[in-house]
C-alpha cells in the first residue's frame, strides 16, 4: 500500500512539473517563439533535405526497376563507376550488332525475348515546328513486351511494320505536346528528310528515366532506321536486350548468353570477353552507395543547423533558470526535491524542442506539397522522416535542457531565495 502511495506521489510531482513548465512557456511568449523558431528552422532544413533525397531515390529506383530485373543488356561498355574504371580495356571492343542479335534469337534456349536496339539524338520537324535533341530509338520485334511499353493513344508497331521497316513512328508525351499541340495521331513528322506517320503516343514517363525512353523520345523500327543511320556505330549506342523465360534465373541466362556470345565472336578460352553483360542490379547497388554518401553529407550539413537550434534552446533555458532562481528557492524551501526541479526544466526544454519539430514538419509538408504541384516529380514526406524529426527533436531537447535543469536542481534554497 505504501509503494502505491509513493508511486502516486511521484506521478503527481511529474504532472505538476509538466504543468509548471507549460505555465512558464505561456507566460514568456516571446522567448518561447524565439526558441521554437530556431528548432523549427533546424528540423525544417534537415527533413526537407532528406525528403528530397528520399523522393529522388524512390523515383530513380522506380526508373531502374522499369529496366526489368529479368532483363540483361549486351553492350560494349560495362556499367561500372569510379576513378579506377579501366576504360582502355574496353575502348577497342566491337559493338553488338543486329546480326548477332538475330543469331542469339535463334540459338538461346533460355531467353523469352532477344531485341536489338539503337539510340541517338536528332532534330525532328512537323510543318514549321522543330524539336532538338530528341531521343531517336530504333527497336526490334518484341521490344514493347520486353520493356512493358505503355501506350496512351493509338498503338505500337505490328509484326509486318517491324520486319519490313515501315514509315511509322511512336512518339513520347512531350513530342506530342510540343510539335502536335496534343494531337499527334495520324500526323506526319520529318526525321533526316524522311516522313513518318504517328501511330501511337507513349504514356508520360516523368523527368527521371534510366530506360531508353523518356518524354522527348520517338520509336522507329530498327529495320527502317538502319537505312538512314549507322546502327553499328558506337555513337548510336547499339545494345542487345535479352529477357529470361519465367522459369529461368538471371544467372542461368547470363551463363548461356556468355557462352553463345563467345561462340559467335569465336573467342578462344584464354581470351577475355569482349562484351559486357549488364543488369539493373548493378545500377541499383551503385545508386544505393551514392545515396548513402549523400545521406551522410546531409547529416553533416544538417547537424550544424541542429546544433544552432540546440544552442538556442540551451541559452533560453539558462535565462529561464536565472529568472526563476528565487522561485526555485521557495519551491525547495517548501520541500521540493532536486529531481522535481530538474524534471520541471527538462520537461520545458523537451516540450519546446518537440513543438518546434512539429512546426518544422508542418512547414516541410506545406512546402513539399506546393513543390510537388510545380515539379514533375512528387515529393513524399515519409513516416520514417516524421519519426526521425520527432526523435531528433526529443534528443535535442534532452541534451539542451539537461545542463540548465541540473544547475537549477543543485541551487541552494537559501541563496536562491536571496536572489
């Protein structure tokens, strides 16, 4: 029974400490606003940076996933990064060819699709309008299934158009908007002096795209494009895209593909591969490391902002202790324990910090909402960032308030009353 009574008394003291802290915050409105301003700006800065980073990472990850985890790319250059990239080993490699793609299509047992692609940048025209630096993509039969191409209007090429290299073209969203004022189907565009009829319009891709297609793209049959550009030139990025059958793992596909490519190019066992087999996981792993580095840099930069906010709260709390020294003396003379005084000031610091953090989060939410409307890339305020903001605010409040609270709790009651 005595234990329950003691627990109740302690809870009452804690409640009273919290109430006293709230009263102090209400009385000193200007000081409270200044304290909140510092920590709010700090949390706003840090969480905004992480919200942008996380949103960018999510958007890029979605773009990388659109390449397909079951798709591999036979190319001249491996997807690798860093200062030690041995470019001299790859510079003299031959580029993948349409002939090699056709051979692979016949010989590969574990592939569902084998598609040859090229990509270059050209100027396209429609009547008196023109559009520069448009991604011109030549694709082989099966590309739309391999890459899950989504058509918003019209259709994709049929088999006859693909094989015979007809004068048809599929355009992306921005091409339709810029050249055709939102109505491209059935109209003609001109590429390198040749006219093509628009038969389809792609769905909007967004600003970030790791695939061949973006919103400034057009697609033609590679059998048509080979008549007007050199599809074997490295400048036109020739690639062979291979997708595994549903029951085949990516490792099995890569093993068979490597063996077939070596046989096609007649490489002796002692000679290294003169081609690269790339997959989206290579990009994902590199991007994970990149964003981890960016996140660390964000913490370092944001840490200074949080430090300023923490110093602001600590300074306000020291001023508060000094102003309430005589009140602390009276409280102690009436029997208040040291921990009661400590909790009173610590609660005040933590409450100010968390309230500032919540205001900072509200600012982030408002700014990112407006930015998402203005930008083509949505910004997500994730639950993890909200939890992080509250946790960091709590931590700053504890660290900033512990020393002023300790100083207040150790005051001598007689000396305190005299001040």
